């Protein structure tokens, strides 16, 4: 591989090129201001009138000129070196800048032909911005060249690294605003380069853009001195370069020089690593600190108050341009200061000599296929999941560790795709803990710092990404998927809430992307949540939280899937299925502890394909209507339900019981709500129209009501689940505390079947007695009752 | 104020004191190992037998000896200087260490008398650890001296800073594990000292404990060289001190020396600041990098594999001590290596000369009242909220900005409590944006970096905490509340999801604390969520998410409250009420934009006290049963509902309509589910038993079903809310996209009242026509229909 970052002999920017770049920058600034303000008169061919101004002014100017400055200089270096570069725009509210630049380079009009080059298209470009039915004021899926939504701040740098992994020729230029730099996730992201291997991965060039202010405050990093900044980023392992000032000519010269140095440094690091000269050392990658005024080139003052180089330029620097002639004059002077006649030809197109500064074809950052990863996505190769099935001689007769079995499958997915370098497994230091350790037969954890002789499964070439940060795992994976690759994220169930908001934003990205025909599908983001609420034997309440499912269930139906496989073979089907899907988020919840196994592979396939179904072998309703439906979703609820059924059949042998297990949770919804929804007739056939349903569910019970409230039999569904009772105790005691255990479930059946409690008071007493014995036993001996374990293993 | 950190002349630790501290440390280590392993034979008076070992071994050894080492040395410095110190234990799984130390110092037995000092108590101490009905393996509310749950990692340092604000005499020693140091929130927390004023706040002494490994991996920071670490923390603005090694004698000497230096440095900074000598400069606070082996003093190898100084010591270093004699021998040798006879007297109590190392009374870190903040909590002084009421001449006749009105009240809360220095307002750079700017009449934003002449409302003495990190705001506030103070957090609604998991953990902390009589109530954590889903005029889908409410509603009923005040006067009542509560989390959702105002202060008080109620002035059911109930919760849904009612009354004048508004969302639940729940009779009287209810709700519609599904009339409740349709558009168009607008609501009423659609087809056509016109208008003109604005303001 020849690093594309090497180029011709470096030389200082000459006066002619400086002038051209400055004009290009002015064009981008002009178009940015136009988007924020103008409804019409885009080229200022006549004096600005009130009716040319949008009735509501919405948008963010402050960060934009700096973003435009960087874009122009990246264009230069791409052309000079034929470099393969994408632009991750952290200060996402700089949407007008990213739109302006992709418009100038032609990609915007190629994707959106109605926003054509020329005056008419420019008027539409201006009008659509922050306008009903138009485009948001921040970088979004609609923005060409973007893999990063600029709404919620914190994830620019992790997305950039995710894009760079396994893309050896790519340079991801990542602009980080000084507001975003205050967030936790961004602060943690600076360590990402310690997981990036120069020999096989691309490069990230962080550009910390210090323009000094947030909405209404200075920023912490901007008020740090250069010495502290240099020390900070040196400490993080980077080689910082500074570009500081406000005079355009000097800044152009310095930025060009620094970018040359940075790209040379990257080229050198990559060349050494790829020639095997680097040994195993964590290279000191370049990063740039760019200090430029907020609202640079905008109005210096408005109404006597400082605007340029201050937070007042954050959004709309001069606000009443429609109603106030003086304000409109400020705007007009400002826009004319860019000299549009010098930038655009008579038709309103960018002048040829400026257009010549733009890279060609897919080298244009707005057209780079890495930023539309579906274009590059190669189908994942998967083995036949049936080959990993565990033999189940009879339901509940044998134990197994579901996630461990899945680990063998993932190991071979890893092997099969090694040659394409497009599959990675992510987790916060938990791959082994989550029993997926067999993947280490195929690969290691990636590790670029020092490796010691006694270290285990660490290598610069590993494809398991482990860092104690859910944010980093999630962000890297998002970046990896959005650039066309595949991945798998395993996490403790309770702590996946750490990335709730990232999940939300990724779901929103997918929701919008799917509506854009030019964005090609990307692989789904698949979570395996394990170490779940029911098995926190020593961790207690802080580790007991199944609520992520509820967050997921709030999303648009077709974006999400939730699976609760009750055993290893169902987990295999689900895992395999999820890895083959695209443009979705899949959530799988499954335990990592030894558990009874229920279904053979063939049974598992039938069951999972249907999403839910009756388990005949556990039921005794023999084709008729049952007296009670015992439903379950989740591995522990399934075990407890079957134990409850066992108790009921022993004690009330004439009770007709139907056992229904649900794997695909959203299939509980009506079909008009979710594409996987079971049709009403099938649902009624399974759950009956009027018999009591005792539903044992993994998470918060409400969700089952929410999913089924339009179903015929909804009023008879009685859900047992997690009700936030937890502590340090045995798994079985956890179910008792939340009334999800076999005794409570059996007692519920007795209660809800009309007349049964009265008919069988001795059974109620017996079950209640067993519960009491448990309470006694668990306090006295500190473990489950032996009979429970016996039942599980020797049924 | 005399800083308590100054002390007598420093001198090196002499041999005798070193020996004593080492013995004390060994005692803590001994008790830690005992907790992990032993059921009985706590003092090893007989050889260890299988039955002395717990049947399940659960716990975390690896981090513990380092935590014990720090504890012993902090005891020394507290005694030497009469310092007021609390210990925030970031490596929370080191629970055995914190329990051991508080037991050694006597606080544990004072709080839990059954865990007495002496052999019998020691046996109970050992047995309860990670045992059903016992204590978790990590630091938890049950642990004396703690304000920090050691489950989810990332928040140790923000909690520490929160505790230090406005506690000028306090030093918060904050131990940060090298695992936790990889998280985003912790990484971002290093900047917290730039918001800490040495003149009025206490000090935080971060101790970065690098023991090298996480669960199954090295840590990123531990494998950094000292030079990079020094550079990193210098860059963050600290003065780093290093304590590195594994030989106890040398380590004791070095730790004592460094702690002396650190406390002297703190004393110097504080003395300068308090004497006015510091000027306005951000002082360079000390921090300590402690490198010590993971599992220090534990088994070096087990079964031929490296354990000490490696990740295999993370949990239980030698696992099969019950079943395997050789393993048990390793354990016994390990425990005897601490020489228990040298540590404990014949009765099993810590020997007197070691007990003499412990500080006295509330200087003991387990007994420091700051770590049980309710002991120190002073009631917040509040003005009469009625004084801030806005005059409402008639419903909907006047506009107002609800949060701006609340800002005037908060300003005076700030003024009233200035003298007690116990109230702060937190927000991610959004106080002004959220229209709470009037608080700046009373105080400023705290800012310790450079302040420039043109800066606005920045001061080292400010009590508004603004940083662009929801994690920092949340964590600081938690620390501030848990140490007995008061606060208020305003945030954009969509981005509060960033701290979902912190909210979860704080709710769990409160849930457990409330069960512990010795933990005194602390003030509630109150959120104002604004810039909400319905008013994201230029931000689009990424800023549109009302799902935080759903997360909150999953929590134990009495821990949480959710309020949706529809206007300014109701918001005043709610804000005032929330600030007076304790041990809860209050969520208030209210818009910041100009909105119609509905209720006079007297009406607002009556309405809010009931939690929900009929609005007579908007209803025409005149004491009888209505044909339809138009219910609403949230400001925008309320406005749209009243507009829908207006349309219905115009077009179907004989339709009997009842308008019900809900402020206290959880009052919708039955009383047996929530203490605020309306009783069934009152609910039925309000919502009827059988009439259709069209319910316009602020968030995801399912929640209303979930809260009301046990109510008589549940099947007739038809909820309109946010269904994840969003984009950059006008507020009114947002409601249309989600069918929450007046036309859809009126059409729903027509649909659900039996026979009405058939009776009034022309009304359906008219309303449908208006919707069509909206779609046309919004695309063409880009703003709401003028009639809509007219209606709002001129009703």
C-alpha cells in the first residue's frame, strides 16, 4: 500500500495560490451567509430589500467561516497529493458551511438537481436552509460527504476513528469545536489513536477549532494557554501544530504549511509502519490547534456590542434585517465584503479558476464514497449457524452457556472475513467476561501501547476493540458501520444506558438516511446485552436495569428489533440473522451463565422465524382452548415459567396450560405498528381471546402492556417482570423479589383462572409455603434451594 | 477561614510510624480478603477448612490493597493536620476495602451494631459481603463515608468536585481507577477545577490509581509513560506528583511525603486565594499518580499463571478454595502473611496502637458528615412564588414565556440563599438560552480562567455552573446535593438522554438510601427540560426527543415526579414545590418560547395541588357527562387541545366537551402504584367511565396508556403524542406531522364520538381542508398560518 498522503515536494503557498484560496473561502462564506439570511436576490444584483430576507432567521454563523477555511485548505492538499480525505464536522451547527462547500464543488447539485449551480439554484439553496421542508441548520444525513450528525455534541472524534479503522488509504480530517471539546465523550476520544494501527488503518487528523465561545460563554480550552494545550495533547500522545490568528493572508500561509507538515508526518508514520520499520510503538500522530475568531469576517459590532470574535456571533449576528434598515445595511455590507462578482460568473456559477481548486470526482469530500458507506459495503460472509448448534436431547435436560456458543460462531465470522478486513467486535473490556472468548482463537484485542510477555490476546493486528468506555465502543462502531463495514457490540445490560443518547442519534440518522435514495444501506448496529438484570449475583442494584429495551421500543418501528432468545440455539439464529440485516438497530438480550437448553436447532429455527410460538411439549391444552396461557420472553423468565408449569401440572393435573415463548419482542405489536407484528388472528389463536395470560417478561412489565394493548385479549394479560427490586443476592432470590419466580407465576395462574384458587386452596398453601421456605433458606444458606438446581438440570 | 490543610512542620515518616501504618494497612488487607473468602474462622485460629470458605466466591481484590494503602495514609494526614477529608472511591468494586477501613475505624459498627468489633462481629462482617441479604461487592449507599456508588464508572471526579464546591474547609480525596480513567465522563471531569474557586470552595485531590489492568486487559493510562502522564495532567492544569513502586516500606515513605506536599500545596493555594494574593489566576492544584501493583500483596501466581500485578487478580485471585486443598493453602498462606495476631487482640479487636492511627469522631472518613449530607442540609429559603405570578386576565388572552418567569423566581432564591452559599444553578451553556437569564441579576457564571473586559456575567464568585457537558453538570449537582446542598438543572430536553445512566444510578442511590435510617434526606434533584421536542424550529430531528420521561417513569414510584406545567403560573408552583422536596428526582418539562397563558395564580395553585383537573372555562358539559373528554398534558398539547375545542365548539356547538389538563403526570397512575395517583373514583369522575377521551400528550403516546391501563375507561383513551416524526420545520407543522395539532385532535373527537362523523360530514371536510391548506401553506410560505397566531393571541 502506498500511503496517499505523500505528495510532491512541499513549498510555501505562493501569492497567486493564496489569492485563489482566499477567494474560494470568500465564496463559501458568502454562500453560508446567504443561506442564513436570504430568500431572494442571491447574488445581490440589486440592493437588499426587506422582502429578500427570510421572515425567521435561524442558523449558526459563528463556527462557519473556520469550517470553510479548513475545507478550502483540505481541498488544496487533496489535489496536491491525490489524497483520499473525508471531513467529519464536529461543530455540526456549521451546516451552512458544509452545504456551501459541497455546493461549490458540485456534489450538492449532483445529488439534489433542483439545487442547481447558477443563480436560480443558489436562490433555492439559500431558501431551503432552516426552512420548513428544507434542511436543518446542522450537518445531517442530507448533507453530502457526512457520516456525522451535528446535533448532539461529543462524538466527532470517535466517528472519525471508526471510519479510519481498516481504511489504510483514508485520512479522516476531524474538526472538533471547542464547545464539543468540553464534553466527556470527546475528552475520552483523544485516546482512540492507541487502538489505531498505522500499518493497516487509515489516519485521523484532529483539528481542534478554538474560536473561543459557545452559545453564551467562553470555552474552557480556548482560554487555556498554548503551553497547556501543547502539554495536554502531547500527553495524549499527539504532535500538536498550531495555526493562530485572524489575518487571512497569514492564516492561509500558515494553514497550508501546517497541513503539509501534518500530511507528511502521517505519510512518514504510515510508511514506517508498513515497511515494518516502526517496531511496536504507538506513533505520535499530528493534530492541529486552529485558533481563529468566532464569526470571522462577519460584522465586528452590531448595536454597539462586540460580535466578531465573541459569542454574539454564534447564531445570527445581526438579527432584524427584515425590519430594520440599519441592520439590513450591515448585512448587505457584510455580504458585499466578499465581492460576489469576483467569485461567481454572470450565471451565478463559481468562476472557473476557483472551481479548478476543487478536487475531482470522488476525491471531492462531498462525493467521497466512504461518507456514503453503503456504496462500499461488501456482504458479510457468515458460516452456517446450524453448524454451531448444541445438541438438545430434550427440553431442559441439559445446560449450556448461550453466549459462549455464540462466541464460536463469531469466531468463524471473524475468520471468514479476515481477508476483507471489514468485521470487528466491540465491547467495554467485557468480551471474555461475556463468554465470547472463543473469538480470541481467531483474533486478538487491538493494542498499540506496550505489550508485555505475559499479556494475553493483545496485538496491533487484533480486531476486538476493548476499552472501558461504552461511548468509545459505540462511536467507533457507528463510524465503522457508516463507512460500510460490519460489527458486533457486546455490553453489560445495565450500562448500555451510558450510550442511550448515542443510540437515539444513530436511530435518527438511520431514519433520515433511509428516506434518501442516494444514501445506500449500511449494516445494522447489533447489540448483545448480557450480564443482565437477573444475574448480578454480587453486583446488586446498580447493575440491575433492563430499561434499554424501553428506549429502543420508542423508536420508529422499522428501525429497531428486540430479541430475547431463551437458549443457545435460538441465540445462534438471532445472532446470525442480525448480522445479515442493514439500516437497523438490533438488540439481543441473553444471559451468559449456564442455563437450561430447550430447543433443538430445527425447533429453534422454526420458533425464531415465527418470532413467537406455542411450545407443545410444555403444554397440555392438546389442540383445544387452554385454561391459562403461560407466556414468557427472556431466558430467566422462560426457565421460571417452565418451572411454574411443572409445579402446576404436578399439583393441578387437570389444568389445561399453554406455554407461549416470545423471541422477537416487537412481534407482539399489531402488524400496522410494526412490520414484524403478528397478525391479529394469529395472535388471538396463540394467546386466546379470553383466557388469562400470565406473562413472565425479562424487563419492565409495562412494555408488554404497551405492545399488546390493541390486542383482543389485552385485559387478561398479567405481566410479571422487573419492578426495580434488587440487591446483592442469588439469581433465584432476584426473581422472588420481583415476583417473577416459579411460585409467584404458578400462584398467578391459580389466581387468574376463575374459581381455581377456591378449588385448590391446598395448592396455594403449598406454593406459598415454598416461597416462605425460600425466604428462610436464602437468608440462612445464601444460595438457591437445591431442588431448584435439580429441577433445572434433571428435568 | 483558616484552611484546615495546613499543619505542623513536615517531616519524613520515621521507622516506627512506618511500621504502624504498614500494620494498619495489613489489617485492612486482611479484612478485605476475609470478606471475599470466609464464612467462618475469621481470625484463622484454626487451620482453614473447606467449610470456612463461602460456597460462592464473589468480589474484587485487585484494586483493594491500593485503596487500603491510600486510606491508611489519608488517616495519617487527617490526624497530623486535623484535616476535614472525605474519600470518594472511584474503583467502586473495591468495596471490601472501604468496608474494612470503616470497620477498623469503628464507624461501621456504630452504624451497624450487629457487625461489632471483635471476632464475632468480624465473622459477620466477612459473611455479609457479596452474600444474599448482605452488602454489594462495591461501594454503595450502605457503605459509611461514601457519596459515590461504585457500580457504573465515570463519575468519581465530578462527584468529588460537587462535594467540594462551597465547602471551603473540605478536602475531597478522589481515587480514580485506571479503568474508570478511560471513560468519557471521567476524562472530561479533569477540567472541573476550572470552575472551583480556592477562596470559597474546598479542594479536590485526585489520586489516579494506576494498577495496570481492568477485567481482562491492561489500561491505557497505565501503559503511558510518566512523561506523557506528566504532560497530560500538566496540560489539564494540575501539578502531578508520582508515587510508584511495590515495596511497602519505600511506598509508605513516598506516599507520606507526597501527601504532605499535596496538602501543603492546597494550603498554599487556599491561603493565597483567601488573602486576595492570588489575583485571578487558575491555580495549579496538586494531583497524585499512584502506580502500585494490582492485587498487591496477594498471591503472585496461581496454577502457574501470573496473578499479582496482573488482571487475574481483578476479582477472586484463587478461586477453588472450598474444593481444592492447594488453592485453600494459597489462601491461608496469603491471609497469614498479614500476621493477624500482630494486628488484632485476643478478642479480635484492632490492637490499640493501630487504632490510635485513626482520626477521631467525625474526622474519621466513615463518619464525616459531608458524606451523609442530610445531616448538614439546611432548608432552602424561598420567596413566595405567588409574588412572581403573571397576571392572566383571561385564558389564552395573553402570551408569556414560562421559563423567563421562573427565572425571576430563581433569581430571588439565589439572593435569599447567597449568605448560606448552598444553592447553585447548573446547565450546559444554556441558562440564558433557556430564558432563565434573570438569575444573572443575582449572580454570575463561575469562571476561573481568564476573564476579558467584554465578557458578560462571568466571575470567580458566580453560582451558575455552565459547561458544555451534561455529564459534568449532572455529576457536580449530584455531589453538591449528596453533601447537603440545593440545586437546579436546566437542559435541552433531547440531550438530557446523555445522562440517562447517571439519572438511573442516582435514582438507585436514593432508593437504597431511603431504606437506611442513618442516611438523612438530601434535597431532590430537579430538572427543567426545555427547548423541547415541539419547539426545535431550526434544529430538526436530532433535537426532537421527549423520551427521558419514559426512562423516569420506569423508576420506583416514590423516587420520581414528572410535571408538565402548561403555563407560567403553573410552572412557578411546580418549580417552587420541587425545590422544597427531598430524596427525589423531579422532572419538569416546559417550553421557553412565548406561549398563551391560561391560569391565574390562584387557579394554578388549585390545579397543581390536585395534579390534574377539569378546566371549566373551556368545557361546556355543564355538570353532566360530556360527549367527549379532551385531555392534555404539556404546554403545546394544551394549546392545541384548546384550539381544537375552539374549532369543535364553533362547528359542532351542541357537542358537550370536557377539557382536562394534567400537570402531575404520575397522578394518572392508580394510587396503589404511585403515592400521587388519583383515586379511581376521582379519576372516573374526571375522565368518565365510558366516554371517548382524546388525550394530547407531550411525549411518546404509549406512556399515557401505560399509566392509565388499570383505569375503568382506559379502552376509550386515544392518545396523540410524539411518534418520532420530525424535521426542520415550524412548531405548528411539527404538531401536524405527529397528528397532535388542533385539526387532528378535533377530527379525533369527531371520529370517536359515536355517530358524529356521520352527522357532521361537512365539519370533517372543513377540518380536513384546513389541514390540506396548512400543508400547502407551510411549504409555500414557511411559517405558521397567520390565523393560528391570531387565535393564540386574540382569543
